[in-house]
């Protein structure tokens, strides 16, 4: 007897419908799965057979053929166990053969019949909802993640036996809905705050500008100056995630399998800080069927690279395209997938190998050749993609002893939010949300300078030997500084401050 059950699979960050077709007939006992299954899908044979038997259903040795359609896409993961089991149960008459056109089944089975959680449940459920599916049967441990989708009937399933009872109308399962509002209020908190930072007013000002315009920035300073401490507080002054952004971030983290337990949504902006030994594949994403890398995991958040020159140069060069395009395409033999990666790049570095070049407290022991070699580890094109180069000086003892309270992250975030609202209103017809996303064409329209500003920028361009890309970066930063002051025009003082944040151009270029 032939039965059909709907399930879902993933292609990048999007789900797609899979028809699980099961045919049970007489003849030589066999079990065949077709439709481009991977090893974990083919191994479902023993998991499903044993789970059915341990759910008090007798399954005789028969000829079984399972087809996963469409047959031209690769199917991976154990999430097809549950729909295959339901299809078999329908074919042998253990479950009433009812119409399940509006239902989707997703889940992995244990040998005892319990249903285990799977990765990527959120994007699969979102796509099911968009396709008009009304009911989804998912593992109990995935209930909060799937329950964030309003309008979708989510049935959490603990065991195959209770699903059988539900489908036969004996003991009905209850639907589940997540209270998204309460989770935003409960988990939208930070453990660190700029209130703890003493001194470094110039650096905090620069980071406020970076947050207001979503600009990439590089922190340069001696060891112990506080570069990492400052970087870790940047997410606390970024605008809060809205629900749509939270869904995008959660989808990526769900696919990667790093969504925290009992947290249905990522409610704070991600902060990813990979070690300097990270490979280019780990940054970009990879695998036979590519999974998200660190750049995608930092989507709508911060990617922090501590000790930038220590990273493998080839790995760093992987970021050049995504920093411009805000998405990354990973090609493998099996498929080509595109993941979003709209993140702020925050990097830190010492000014030289010993770390004390330019320091007034300690003498630098590096030869100029060593410094040049150290700096050459970071390519010019990558530096051009970093809007602000910020010099971080060591904090004086007098500043550490001051009892006066510094500005809190909440106060700074309010100014950042005001600037972001100006940008959202200005660019609402262009599909962008921040000054960092301005294209060359939009720069000409929204970053016009008066005569004084053009003269100052021309002098800086000639003296510092800036590239055309660096010229555009200065204009974007100047636009953000003007937005923080709610100024419609970019004035000379805004351009002058933006030029000050090109430390590497001033220090290392002739």
C-alpha cells in the first residue's frame, strides 16, 4: 500500500518541502531508500524499524521502498525518521489513513521510540508556514523554537507511541505557542557595560560612531590598553534586535546547532570571537553540504578578530568580498549555497611585534623591517574595508582612581538609536538601513560636501595617499558623525573628525 507524508529539509537558510512516499508490498523482504539520501538517511532503516517495534506495533518483514522527492536534491540528517515511520504505519494500517495534506512531520527517532531534537527546525517551520501548512509535528525539545511562528499549529512529540495515539484520535496532543515578548524582555540583557570603562573617552566616542553607522573598525594599541575589553562592550550600544532580525539570526544558529537550550530566539546581537588559528573555511562556512561559518554566525552582530596580524592571511582575505556584499556564497561539489553575513568587523592589533611602538612608557625593541613585515600581514585591500582605525592609549593611574561615573551603555545606545532612525528614514526607499551600506551612487546623493569639506578632504587624500575606497569610507563616517548631531549637512568639522580615524594611513603611509 502506498502512503505519502510531508516533511521538510534545508537548502542554506531556507527550508523546502519533501514528500516522503512509502510503499509496502509483498515479495522478498527488503528496505530501500531512494531520492539522493546521505548515510544518516539510509541508516534510518534500523532506527525506524526498532522504534516502531518498541512502540507496541508489530511490523512484519515486507518489501519497503521509501522515496524522498524531489529526487534531484541531496537529503541529509536524521530528521526524516519520523515521517518515514508515519508513512510505514499508514501503509500497514497501524495508523488511520487520514488526509495529512496540511501536516508536516520532522524528527529523529531513538531505538526506544523517543523523538530527538534536530537542527534547523526554525527555517523549516517558517517555510512550511509560508507554503500554507497548518500543522507541524516536531520533537518536544524543539517546541519553543518552532512555537515562535504565530499562526502555525505546533505539536511537540515526545515519543512515536503518543503520536500514534494522537493520529488514531485516542489521546490528542496539545499545541504549543511561545510567548516571544516575554523572552525578549527576559534575555535581552548584557553582562558587561561601558559604565565599567574608565578613561578612553576618545575611543568610546569612536566606537559610538562605529555603532551608529554600522562601520567596521580596527583598535590599535599597546598590550593591556583595553582593546578587548572595549570590543566586548560594543554589542551593548548597538540597537536592539527587532523580531525580524532575531528570526534571521536564530535561523542561522539553529542550522549550525548552536542555539542555546530552552532559548527559542536569539534576542541579543551575536558577538563571535574566533581564535586566530581559525581557517578560511571556518570563517566562510563549508562541508560537503556547506554549513554557516563565523561570518554568518555574526549576522546582525559583531565579528571580533583579536590580534589581527596573527590570523592566517589567506583566511583574512576570505572576508574581502563578504564585507562588501554582506553575504557569502559557498560552492561545493554537491551544491552552492548563499548565507547572509551582514556584520560589523571589529579587530584589534598591536602597533608592532613587541607591542610598544609609539609608546611613551616603554621603548619599542622592534627594527623598522620587523614592523613593516608585521604590518604587511594585513593586506591593503582589507584595511581599506575598515572604516575607522582607532588608537587605544594606556589608561593613566589618575583616570583609574577617578570616582566619577562614566556613561552607561544605555545612554550611548540611545544616541545610537536616534542616529539609526535618521538613517532608516533617509534610506527607506533604497533597501538599506545604515551609512555603512551606502553604494557609490548613493554616496554622491547623500554625502555632498561644501567647499570647505571638499578642500580638507582633498588635502588629506593627497597627503595620506588614500585609495578611492578609503575616500568613500571617510564620507560614510562623516555622514554618521553628522547624523549623531542630527545635522542634515556634512560640515567641515565632521569631515575633520572622520579623517582622524585613519590612524594607519597617517602612521604607516608616506
